[in-house]
C-alpha cells in the first residue's frame, strides 16, 4: 500500500485555533503512520508563519484511503525543539513531514511527505507528495549526568567500554573511605559497568596482617546517577544490579588469625570475563546484588556528605567479607 495518492485542492486554514491544533513538535523528530490502525502520529510538528511559533504533538486518524485523508484526533502543546520533524506553514496551509515511517506492513518504509489542507472542520489533510527515504533511526540525544559513589574501598565505573570515573584513593590504601562526585555526557540507554574492590593486603584476603587487628575486611557500595536535564535520579545501587565475583578470599576463614596467613589462607581469583562490559552479555550466571543495611556496611567518611536518594541501597555480592573483587552491571533504559 502506498501512502500517497493524489494532489488535493489546496485550502489554507482559517482560524488560529485550527493552526494551533495542527501545528506541533517534540524533541524526538519521528512521525509514524501505522497501516494497521490508520494513525498518523507527529511527535513534533511546528507551526510556522504565525506571529509566535507554537508546537504540538499531534495524532491524526485516517478517514479514507484514496486519496489519503486524515483527520486531527488530538493535539497536545509541547516545547518547541530546535529542529522540528514536521512543520505546518500557516499562510500556505502546507504540512511538511521530514520523516514519516510507515509501519504495520511487511516492512517499515520511510518517506518525506507534504500534505495540504482540504477542509477545516474537522481538519482534514490530503497527502500530495511523498519521497522514499532510508529508515535511519534518529540521533540519540546526549545528556549530562552526575554520578555519586561511595565504595568500601574502591570502584571504577565504565559507561559501556569507556571509563567514566575511578575512586581517587588507590586500592592499595588500607583505610580508604571517600565518596566521589563526577559528571559525564551520555545518551540513553546507560550501560553502567562497575568494578568494585574491597581492600585486601594480598591474596589472603586479610588486612592489618601481623597487627593485633589482623582481620578479614568487608566491602560495600552505594551509588546514584542523576540526569541533570531533569534533575531526577535515574539509577541507584539496588538488587536490580547483576554482579559476579572475581576475587574471593579467604576460602578458609579459619585462617584469619594465623601467624602466617599469606601461606595458609586460600583464595580464588578469576580474570574479567571477555566482553563483560557488553550490553549483550549473558547474565544468567551472574547473581542479583545483595542489599545490606547501613549497620552491616558501616559507612564512613564521604558517605555522609551526599544526599542519597531513598531508593539507593548498599549492595555487594552475597558475602560482604569474603568477596573482594566484583563486577556489577546495571542498564538504565531512560
Ligand atoms: Ca574482604
Ligand atoms: Ca573494606
């Protein structure tokens, strides 16, 4: 089925209310015509030629297939984007759609389209021209985000494969408790990939070796990501994160007070799985992050300087003490 059909008599619109009803535009420049339902959705139509530009999201419904006549079903005012996907020129009564995708057929087809007004009550449009286009998806919109992370003892955050932030205190520091606040540019979806490390003096998994307080240290992490365009927290640490353990020690916790724990404590240390930062990674072998209370983690310096969203929780894998190096992933659809 071709979307277009005949050149229809041109007839400009009369009243401001009607132009306003049809003029429209949104930030995502995509118009869609669904063959199955006959709906033409203009996610961004700008009114031009008026004293003041006005923008709307518009929904039109097909009336007859030949020539294609559509009627305005709804129109909602929206903010005017810099480059609207569709424009309605008030003096000429011409509706131009930069890109309309035809769905509901065997395959999606895209066109640029021009429609002329046919009648005013209810508003009807007849498609007078359409040019096939490649169906390229719209460019993702880049936004600015703020990240806040408190880790016992160290973290690195990758956005996909790209390092975004790293704990400023090296993991070789025995007592390192600090929060990091940082900003980064990204577009949804966000693929958050964390490396988390609890401090250990060596592969024994112990800290303060040889001192009276020689012990098995524990971990913990809390984080939140804020979309600075909306001011909303869009990601937090929770059981929605999926994690896997790379370094675990001691496997025999009874070695904790041994005089030579570096010899007697057993450990397991796995390499990072190939491609673990990929959004397509099979997470079936990864565990859901375990949520811990503040009392269990015992947050220290840095944690108290951040206003945490109530949904942000302390997480780690299932063993706060023996699991020393983790990888954790979270996808934020946006
Ligand atoms: Ca530990
Ligand atoms: Ca620790």
